[in-house]
């Protein structure tokens, strides 16, 4: 590989179409305020670098971003890029990852509204993420060991597997399809409305009005704390450890719990035939 080391770049498309190069210890900032400094690159490694310019990595193929810092001015940092690996990096600009394919993220700290929209084959592990809207309309996501804080997360997501994570969110998984969350904490209001094929395994769930209007919903060995008006108009198979505050008009299936504070079977706009079992 060629080497570019300890230099500063601030011009428009400063390293456009760079190929087979290690970029190490460089700073992308300055008076020229140039955009797209690493656009259309191929087979590059960016290591120990700092960024403070817009749109730095677009249309890249086979790139690594390691031990680097992308500050709040680094808007829309990675778009339309494929086969990327991001390790031990801080990302703080808005819309940081969009329409990218086959991205691996490890040990990163991300604070980016609208992160991960319309991405494909994203694999994240051992990272912290803050994002108001994360992974809107994304497909094929593997997540393990993340600490996430946000609001309207994982909407319209398809094919996601999330393990050993903390999701402090709000309207998570709305209209999602084929999502499995296991051994995780899920805090959020109005969880997963209109989802299809959602499976929750050994999760701790909290928040009002969860899991309504769901199709093919499965809960295995989960706990539900401060969950009222749950499962309204859902097709559900649920084995719950402990208490559910209230269950309202589940459409079909079976709900089993140690106790349920209130079972509401009135005011429904459709026929509801779910079986409800109290185990203690």
C-alpha cells in the first residue's frame, strides 16, 4: 500500500479516487472547508485521523476507518459505500451512515441522528449509539452488545438479530419484519406496533401499551414491567415471567403469565379469541 501520513487536507475532493493507500495520522479540516475529501476511494485504510468536514467518505469500496474521530461538523460522513470496517472510532455528525452495504462496526461511540438509514448487511458489536431515528428502512442487521439511546428506532427494519443489548427507546420496531431480540433490555413506549414476525427471547420489557397490532408475535421467557394495555389486536404467543399490568383485547393466540393485573375485553372493534392463562 501507498502511505499518506501526518498531513492536513481541507480542499474539495482532496483525495478523490484514492486507491490502495494507508492514510495515517491526518487531519481533514481547515479554512477551505472542502467537501467529499475521500470520495470514490478504493481499498483504503484510514487510521488515527480526525475529520471536521462534510461528506468525507462517499461511494467508497473496501475501506477501513480505525481509531479516528469524526466531529459534529462531519455531516453525512459515510454514504453509498460498501465493504467497510469501522473500529474504535467516534462519530458525532448527523446522518452518518446511509445506503451503505456490508458494514462492520466494532467498539465505536456514535452520536448521530438518523443513523443507518436504508443500509444493508450491517454488523455492530460492543458499541454505544445515540440516535433519534436509527436504521430506518434498513435490512439484514446483526447487533450484539450495544448500549442504545434514542426514540423512533428500527422502523420498517427487515431481518434483524439483536443480542445482549440495552435499547432505551420509544416507538421501536414499528412496521418491522422478521426481527429477533434476545437477552436484552427494551425500554420504550408503544413498542413494536404493526410489526410482523417479531420474536423476543428472555428480554426485560418496560413501557406503556407495548406490542399492539402485531402479527406473528412471539415472547419466550420475557419479563414485562410497567406494561399496561399490552397486546391489543395482536396475534401472539407469549410466555411471560412475572406480572403484566394489563392486557387488552388480544386478537388471537395464547398469553401465559404468572399474574395479570387486569384483563380488558370490552370496547373492541374486532373479534378477539386469544387464550389467556394465569399460572399462579
